[in-house]
C-alpha cells in the first residue's frame, strides 16, 4: 500500500492511498470541521466518508505533468508512465496551485 498526505495551502486536508483494491481518498476529520475548509476539488466535496475508485481520481491524475516535462521525470527518476500513483508522489510535492502531495512512508505512520 502507498499513501500520500494531501495538503491544501500547507494544511493537512486528507490522505490518498493505493492498495490492491484501487485508490481511496479520505478527508482529515479535523480539516472537515474547520470553518474555512475548502475541498481539494469540486469533484471531491468535503465529507467524512471515504472516496473509492479503481483508477486514480481525475483531479489527482490532472496534477501529474504531461509532455516533455513528464518525459524528463520518467527518464531522470526511472518512473513507469503507467504507475500513476508513483508519478503523483514523485512529481507533485510542490505543484502549481493550493494542493500539494507528500508521500507518507510506512515508518512515518507507526
């Protein structure tokens, strides 16, 4: 299983995980109850129940670079272009906009 902390303007908004059943996104309970909380995307409105999908959610997939920038990332970091979660974790820590993605290692959760 791979896990990422999803932040909105450096505030922990939730977690994105990938396992053998697909992708799961769940908002941080503290974030949902904040009066000024914003959803990470209009397609992922604020709620306590997790979102589940067999493929990477389109919003997160859209954060992954395309074209020549993707080619550079794939070659330099030896990334598989079909590994969307791997590309997201490698390329989207400091992406344009309010949302950032930070990989959570297993030792970080223990």
